[in-house]
């Protein structure tokens, strides 16, 4: 199957290093930091992006503190602790957690929301794309349109004042506190997601993603009752406990990989390659690679950077399901990107 190569312009000899943030770190493959809007320019461009053109809808974000989000997060974390009570432990409960973790975090968030919908790093048939988007909606990280819009906004303004989870504001902010306040970037979502907003299924999924937990809960309760593991045990392990684990691991990509790890590319921001985050997130922790080559279907470059999400994409490509797979030209030695 043919692979679409990607390339990034390197910094020309004699050109200034720009905003290389990690002094002393040698960048093997570089791109111009100017591809990320920096400083005052970032705020000007962000405001222009947030202002809808004539006929465009305006993205909506609640003003001030988002008490609904805070209440939901408190509730889901309390229920996750309840799930860990000895009475709810069983092999079936652990199995439900692991299966749903893979379905929602790997198939849903990393393959569906991130590499497929946000960056279009490969193509699949529409039925399969919608399946991955539905798995992503089951992660309760909002619907596909809002998730993709905010992620594309992040790449435009990574680690600047206009970035909604700017890591310069500290670990707590970039990890989760940004969700508890008004999110100005929501105003830019309609303009950044025109390719998704035309699909009526994605519009429905964007509004009704929370409702998907109801049939999932009923299914888990039935399985738990039939197997003798207990209906509520499987519900607690398969929904709140699983959601909390997926949340915390996903958020580490926003926080930990912009603070700790190795930067081998001059990506224009603070993104790092972090192996332990990569292990928890199916390869998403190779974050400096990703910010240097955002449209690459593969994030782990070379045999020492295992990328389980990429292995899923490779399998789909071998089966003829994934086409137009995009990979960088210079990110690894010739022949190692297959």
C-alpha cells in the first residue's frame, strides 16, 4: 500500500534558532518554529480565529467557572474510588476495565479522535471512521467536533498564551484545571472543524456523547448479572473507574509530555518524548515527534519508540482498510517506517 510522505522545512544554515526552548538539546530533524504562532502574534491571530465570519456559527463556552464540569469530575472520581471497594473486585470486572480502556482510549481517542479525525494522517471507509468516532465519544471527552476543534487550536498556538492548556501555566493547569474555566478557544471550533460539521452523525454525536454511557451501562450490568460477577461491579469498573484512568492518562499528554522527557526536534514549543506516558497511552507519549510531524500516522520513530496505535494502523493498512497513510520523510532511517 502506498504511503504518503511528509516533509518539514529545516532551519536554514545561518538562520536564527527562533524559539528553541530546550537549550543544549540537539535537534536531529527540525521545522521552523514560526509554524506555531508565538507571543503577541499568537493572541492577535487567536482573536481573529475566534471571531466568526459572516454566516459562521460561534462556538459557545460557559462564562466564568464551569461548575457543571467540576461537579461531573468530582462525581466520577468518587465513583471510581467506590469501584475499588473489595466487594466489587472480580476477574470479570478487571476484564471489562481493560477491554473498555482499549476500546475508548486506543480505538476511540488515539486512533479515532486524534490521528484520524484531527490530523487526517490516514483514511478509512466512512463506516469505520464513524465506529472509531463512536468509541471516542464513549471516552466522555466530549464529542468529535469539539475535541478535534480544540486539538487543532492547540497545535496552532502550542504553549503560548492563546493555548487553552498552555504548559507554561504549570502542571495542574495543563493537566486538568483549564477545563474548569471559560475556554475562549471554543469560539474557534466551528471554523476549525468544517470537515466534520457537515456530517449529521458527528453533529449528533457531539451533542449526545454522554447518552452513550446508558446503553453501555445496561450491557455491562447484564453481563455482570449473567456471569455472576455482579451487575454493579462491571458498571463501576467499566464506566467511572475506566473513565478516570482514561482521563488521567490522556491528560498526561497535555501536561507531562510538555514538561518531562527528551526533545529531539525543534518543534517550536515545549513538547517532549516521554516513554512512560507513551506506554500508558498507546504511543501518544512520543509527543515531540508528533508536534514536529503532526500529520504523521506514526508517532514512535525507530524500534525503541514502540507505538501501539501505529501497529493498529499498520494492521488496517495490511487489510486494505487504511489508505493514504501519511509518514514523515526524515523522521527515521530509510526502511524503518514500514
